[in-house]
């Protein structure tokens, strides 16, 4: 008995991409179902094998469908992929500017990702993109300055940017408020080359659109700079300062008084030199991602 398309679609929706590709080779009907737009709206390539991303968009139905239909694309903590394996995907995205429906792109913790290829892809991304996460992936300022920041159409609409646990310096960070003025959330956690002094200009330039700020594990931040920003910006609903060694419970109390709507995630425990306080701090440090 032949199953109708409305029954095949939810079944195909449970398959991984490799199995979906095999189903597409069975017959014309299955080919049409496997290439239905609804199955490609959100694609997670985190467990993809390198051979599945090989070739150009013309040679790969997977890359073709991603470029045609995918609105939410993720590669997070990949098991099998390294930077070179992802290059065909980035090049396919770069060459598909006119038809790209992408709204969210997450390329997280991908080792050895070529900065030149990444910068080119960011320059070509469509203006409709709203969420961009390059957490643990960027290694130089080049990708931000010569890639993302030169795409003015994208920067004018981008709302959520996560560049935590990267290895770039302060040059790109201080330009963020000017280059991406409409940001609603910004994550900078764990950037080892960015210190508190580097963030002074960032805090002074934060826009009134911001609702969430993540600056975990950045040392040397002067609480007064952030307090000044909270006095000016009343839209902030969440600030994460866990692992920032300069924030005490007194600072947290003042922040809550200045901005009652803001929830402050904190670990201000070292002023209390008890065994429990140190256990809490050690537990927090142990939970931080390690970037090699």
C-alpha cells in the first residue's frame, strides 16, 4: 500500500540527513517528499560526516536544499567536522546570496575554520539574518572587521550576536556597538584577549535596544562602567557577570537598585572567604568551556 505524502512527511522528518538522501533515491514520489521545504526549514549538521558536505552546491542535493530552503542552520560542537570540512558549505552559502532564506546561523566550536572563507561568507549573508553565533570559532579580528562589519545591510538588521570563547583581540570588540547598532543580545564570554579596559568604550556605546549581555570570565571589568551603562539603558533584562572577579555582592545590589527589571547572573562570593564560597567559585570555573 502506498502512503500519502501527508503521512510520509512526519516519518521523513525523523530521519537524519544521510538517510533522507537515501530515501530520495528510491522513487520519484519519495524524492519529492525528501526535498519538501518543511523538512529543510531547520537543519543541524553537528553530527554530519565530512563526505556529506563534499562537493559544490550543484553536485550536492544537501547543499542545494540548505541554500534554497533552510532558515535555521546549526553546526555546534561537531563530532566529525573540522574547518576544512565546512568550507564547501560556507562557499555554497556565499554563492547563494540571492535565494538564501537564512534567519539563524550558528557555527560553534569548529576548530581550524579558515578565517578568509568565513569572512567572505559573512560579507555575503542576507540582510534578513537575525541570529549569528560564532562561539568558539573565530581566531582573528579579520572575520569581524573585514567580514561581518562590511556587510552593512546585515549589520543593520542583526539582533543576536554570540562571539564567546573566541581568540580575537579588542580591536573588533570596541567597534560592535557602532557596526551593529540594533543588537538585542550580545555574548562576549570567555574572550581571553579582551580585558576590562577594552570593554569601557563598549559599555559607553551600548544602544538602548540591548536586552541581554553576557560578559562571563572577562577579567578586570570596572563595575562602575557597567553601572553607568545600566543607568542610561533601561531595556536590559539580563546581565551575566559570572566569573568576573571585580563584582561583589555590593555591586550586584547597586545594579539591582539602578535597574530593577534586570536579572543579574553572578558569582560574587569571594568577598565571603568561607569554604562554601570558594567551593562555589571553583565549581563555576570548572564549568567554563575550555578552548584549546
